[in-house]
C-alpha cells in the first residue's frame, strides 16, 4: 500500500468532505489561516485534525481553526486522542493500552475512509 504525505491526505479528505468546489475553496481559505504564525506548528497535521473534528461543516471548520490558532494541541487531542484524553491520569494498564489502540484505529480508519 502506498504511503501518502499529510498534505496528500489533507487534499484527499478535503475532496471527500467538501465535494462542492466553492465550499472546498472556502474551507481551504479558512484552513490556510492556520500555520501563518511561528507558534502554529505542524500545519498539515493540524489541518487534518480540524477537518476530523469539524462535523463536515464550513462553520465548524472556521470555529476549530480559530481554536487551533490559540492552542493547536487541543485540536490534536480532540482529533487523535479522544478516548485517551478523558483518562490522561490513568496509570499504564491494559485498559489504557486499549484506549490508545482504539484512538489509533479510529484515526487511521478516518484517514483511510473513502
């Protein structure tokens, strides 16, 4: 199976979630607001995260982009670690390992879902 860069995945997901060219163009414009400032790290990863948690609506993309610009870590946690984040303080255990695997599987399935 071919490996894709985050940028390739980002554009693939954009095309799937926003098939209408006008909507997609607006979403790209909104997402491109993230990554302009020095403290806004990992722009492609964060933009993917914004898409994942945005309920497939332009308004939600706008809201989540604003949040990511304030603290990108919150966006990554919501998208990539939704189950673990509710149990951060849980000591390492088989139950915590299940949460880690569940989050990873959920995110990978979202990325690969066509």
